[in-house]
C-alpha cells in the first residue's frame, strides 16, 4: 500500500519526514541523532559522488583518506576552530580495553589532521599546489537533528588544498564554489545564489567563507555547499611551510570546501510534492520504470514480450542499470504506480494490451503527470528528450519560485512584516556590523545568508543605500532569510 | 632522488615499508596504529572499489550506509561476537560536552547494527532476499600494526544479506567468495586458494567462514577476503523474522562478507620487487607514462610534439585519465624513470630525438624491464596487448611461486622442518580437533589457513589419511602456513 504523506500545506516538517519514509530514503539509527541511509537514498548519494568526483578530478584534484580519529590537542591549535567545534565533539576515551592517555575526537572536519600531514609533505614550491579531496564520514554532536539536513554523523567530501600565493588560494576557493554552483544547477536542478558569508557566519578558522544557498519550498534557505579561504591560519597553526622560488621559507595558503548528504535533503525540499519524492532525471538513480499491465494469461503473453522490447529500446538510450521493470503483478496498478511515484522515478512507462496493439507505450512524467503516447521505434529519441525537458522544467520551476520569493525591503519594520507574512529571500541594506546582525537574528531569527558577489544574479541588490536598522551607509544589499 | 629501498633478501619487513614510502602509498597518522592513505595508495583503493562495486551490483546487491557508532549493548547480544570483538573496541564515552549514558563503540564490523535495522525492515518472505553492501571505515584497536595489513582503522566493504532458507544463505556465501576469487585472480593477478576456515579461525558469530588466501613473497599466507554464513545466530540475537509462504514466522538466515584495504598490502607483497611497487595493468591507476627526453631546445622542439602524438594515440586505446606525461624536465632521466618505477606504473614509454626520427617509442615493462620499440601507428594495437601480456605474466609468475612453495608432509617432524626451512603452504592431515590445532599453533605459530573445498585447486590434498600429530583418521589434507 502507498504510504500516507502529510500535505505540505498542513505540516511541512511532517511532509518532509513522510516523503523520506515513503521513498525509503533513510531511517532513524539506534543512536540518537544518527541515521541509516537506505539503498534508495544512498543511490542518490552515489550519483552525487560520481558527478562531483569526476569534476574534482577534471580540475586537478586527487582523492586520499585521512584518519577518523584526531588527537584532542590538534583541535585546540587554531583558536577560532576549537571555539567553533569543541561543543560538538564526540570523544573516544577508551580503546583496546584501556583508558587513552590523550582523548581522541572523531573528526568534525579534517583541517587539523590534514594540516599536520601537509606540514610533512610540503617542503618546496615544487610540492604546490597540493590538491586533495576526501570522501568521508564526519561527526558533529547535534541536539536538534533532522534527517539529511542535520545529523550527528553525516557523509561528505572535504577538499583541502595548499598554495604558494594568496591569489592562487582565492582562485581555488572561488573555482570550487563555482563547481558546486554548476553541479547544483545543472544536475540537481536547484538554482542557487553564490556569495560570501559574513564574519559571524563564516567557518571557524577561515579568512573568508563562500557559499551556495538554495531556497526551499517552505521559503527557508538552505546552505548547500561552502568553500573556505583559510589564509595562513592553519598553515601557521600546523607549520605548513615551503621554500619559495627565491629560497625563502613561507607559510602556505590553504583552502577547504565541502558538500554533504545534506544535499539530499535540499534536493527533496526543492522538487518533491504531496505525493512524495520528485527527482531531476540527471541525478535519478532509476530514470524510467516499465509497468506491464494485464488481467489474464492471454494478455500477459501479449504484454510481457512487448515490455521486454521496450526495455531493450530504453537500454539503448539510457544506462540499462537505470531502467527498471516492475514485476509486482499481484498488486493493483495504482499501488504499483505509487511505489515508483514515491521513489521519485522521473518516467513511468505503462504497457497494456491496447498499447501493444498500437505498438506504443504511455509515458507518464513524475512531475507534471503529463502523459504521452510514444511509439516503440521512437523511444530511443523521445525518452532522452522527455527526460531533458523534465530536467529543464524542474529547474525553471524552482527558479521562478525563488524569483517570486525574493523581496526588496528598505525599513526594519517592513523587513519583519515581509519575513513573517511572506518569507523567502529578503534583500536589505546593512551597516556591516556584527552587532546589528546579531540583533536582527535575535529579534527575527533571520540570518544574513550571503553578501552577493559581483556575479551573483541579483542585479536588484547592487548599489549603495542605508542600513535598515541604523540608517548608516551600506555599499549594497545583502540576502537575509530564515534558514535550516 | 629515488628513495632507497631495502632489498627483500636483507630485511623483508623493512622492504615492505620502504616500498610503501617510495611509492607514496601511505603514511603514519598522528594516532598510533592509524594510517593516512596517500593519493597513490588511495587511487588503488578506488580501482578496487570500482571493479568490485560493479560486480556486487551485477549480482543483485545495492549499497547503503549504516551508522559509525553502535550502542555498546548491541555488541553483547551475540555471545561469540562480543568475545571476539570486545578487546579491540574503541569507545566514545563523551559527546556534545556531556558523558553519555550508554557508551557507544565505533563499529568493528556492522552485523549488530545492521541486524537491528533488518529486524525492522523485514516482515514477510516478500522482503527477502535483502542484499545490501556498505563501503565504510571500521575500527579494531590493534597493538601490533602494519600499514595496510593491520591498522586500527581501515576501509572495507561489508555485504550483509538475509534469506528465507539455509540453502539460499549458503549459496550467497559461496557466490560472494567466488566474486572475490575471480577479482583477485582476474584483476589483482593474485592466485588464491578458496576454502573453509576451521571452527577456531572462523568469524565470531558465524556458522561457517569461507576465505580466499594468497601466498606472499616471504612465503607467509595472507587472508585476502572472507565470506560468512551466519546461520540464524544474528537473526535470533536481533529478532530478524519473517512470515514465510505458509504464513509461519521464521528467523531469517543471514550472511556477511568483506574485503578491505589490506588487499593493497597483499597486492604489494605479491608482485613488487627490490625497486619498489609493481602493479598489474588492470588495476593500475596509471597504466603508462610517457617520458620525453631531450638535451636542448632544438631536441625539445622535436620531441614534445611527437610525445603529444603518442599521448593522443594512447588516449585512443586506454582511458586518457590513466595516461601520464612526465614533465620534470629539470631532472635526470634516471631519476624520472625511478619516480614511475617506484609508483609501479606498468609501462614507461621513452621518447628521445632518435625515436622521433624512427617514428617510434621505446616501451619498457615495469616487471621484466623488457624493452620493445613500437611504431606510432602500432601503439593502439600493441600497448593494450603488451599490458594484457604483462597481466598474464604476473599471474603466471605468482602462480608458479605458489606451486613451488606448496608442500605435502605426512609427519609432524617433517611439518616442523618444512615450515622452518621452506615455509609456504603445507598440506597435511589433521584429526579435526581444536585442541590439536591449538597445539600446532602454539608450537610452530602455523595456523590452518583453510580446509579445501571441492573446487579448491589442490588435487594433491584430496583423499583420506592420518593426522600428522595423533595418527587419527583424516578425510583429507588441510592447508597450514605462517600467516599475516
């Protein structure tokens, strides 16, 4: 039976959990705040990994693996870093039946242990740039958790690079931010705003943090990826030095950047509907499912061979491993449909006796439910086109949603009103002070999601004005929102 | 400069560590017993993952991710399991700034937490078989560690399946053992013996453990992969039950199977030589490196365009990402050669001015150092053939080594003598008692690596005889060896 899903309008949070349960994406682990990523959910992570890993390699990076456990003393070497992460650490105090002399923390992120290794591997400018990525699990003990979006353990990738000059480090930081933007927009069909975090919101230990932010259907923002220019903070804390071309010993400039399984939560909240998961075709682990329909053995003998022909045709234009045949013949058609709807499969291809007679299938899109009759000989051309159309439509729909939910305000009163009544992104002027930023957050829960960059597609935010709170000068608007 | 490598004959253990250091495969982590897998080593793991993951999927398995932390109480639910793993556990006692009410262990393996989840996911025979694999890090606190072979943290895959009948579980256990055998022999060029472990050597909690064992160059055996039929031990401990086709509630039959980063150590010790790493072409992350050689700008202008033509030709017959161009023109040729020799790259293609004149390259095999002149137009045909020949030769060499180091003995005196003087596999009769097995281990350090299966390629082991220690009847010889 199809699992019941609470409508978004009724209870958005419950809807989110229901979509996860109905799609069998994840489950609660026995340890509070941790999750099990079930095969359907993990297949999404594998798709994300495959595309990003290729992009990382094309941009010159290699993968490596650094240890899970970090001496507690490492975390304290960078002052801001320890302040940011100390409250969230999980600590191993006993191992092999003995108390440890120095407690070990489970990595919340790996700047410290990687910094320690880089100091041993880097000695000359010839060793730079060092461009390494790691796919790993990390642990940040969370009080309020939410599947995919905030769990104590999560999976991610963390890139860590070291460079000769500040310019190169900044270029790398922005290049990887752009890799994330392209990936989110091109594959996940999630339009994002790329920008810079404020000092208050930046990564503990970074000089500058850049981010990509996406707007969810409940009009809250989600930080989908971050890229940090760490300057010389970690190279000084961990003594990462090199002899430069003039034979002078200098500290390297480092960066780090990451995205996590949180992307799956963002993907879900961007496209899914009250019937469950909706997946953009390019990232869908199963792109099409064939559903043979028959009422008796006579029809079965007609339908199954034709369904096999359909499968062969699809295997010619799509990865055969990404096409499924539904064989749960003992269930009613509606139940069979709902199973695949809730798993977010982009196309359902119904094949009944009348379709066989007409030499065609009925293709039903997951997002719009639009039906199209497609002849067997046309499948190789029409199915990929239909999938690409769906990909484009999902992106366009999400972009229109963001545009409809981006508001300009000039006064703090108006800000509070729009935030409460409309939500979404609010572009407003701010005097640049952490104090005002903190006050706005305390009074409204809204945070500055980003300070637009030159290429952030927000022309309406450009140009000077006056801080909505203090009336002081501001060089341009920043983006506020309630956020996950 | 080429890193010095201690010859095998002088100090085998040091040779092993030197090959790892020279090939930049791994490094010691700051936490004792843990390692950092460097890019060259990790690329090997990625190759291993890619091939095995595809095989797992082709045999019907899907991937998922289960949590790192397991409640300590879970480990104690299966009596043999806790006995086996308790001494090696790393325990988190503090998290988020507080002492935990129940300590959490870092998974040493995931049967328990997966059993807990399976009990929730499985309710009917329709949910079976459940065929899930996980790629993950695990932790077993070790006193005596050795890079890749035995480290406190290691990377592995663990398959966990549940079935309706004991027959199906046994079939799955043997099927995955065979996947490992095929992979080891076909890709890693490591001939293995597949067999059953004795009761004493089996996995804590299994009914039966099967293994593939490989012989290293120091004539010690290495357990390269294991596949366990867990019977109903875990399904009873974790209450994994289902309604069968007759509507009766039964406990499922489960299996688990895994290989780890230990394979990299085994690969190294099977093929490498006193100059460093030797990699079978099918698993080598870099299959060929082009080395342009010139003494002046005039020669450079001649050589580089030709080297680019060579690269294009190789890109046509090999994955272009797996071909490298050596550009360290400021170093002496010998140093440039040694860099790639120590990284185990199967083919080195030298291109000097005379080669350009002759329209050819000099291809040098890493294993035999055999040189072959190959014309530019023939590269697309000859290079893949050369790589396949090298793959076959490495396997044949390792197989001949194993055959030359497999001995039949009939008395315990002879056993001790052969073990001390020759090493290798010793096929001997044993009465099947754990007591005798323990005595042999205590007196000689040799263990029973496996009890041959019907299809184990050891015809000389078949047929009954008398236990070399007690003279009692034995149905067939078993394989003894000193082991890692």
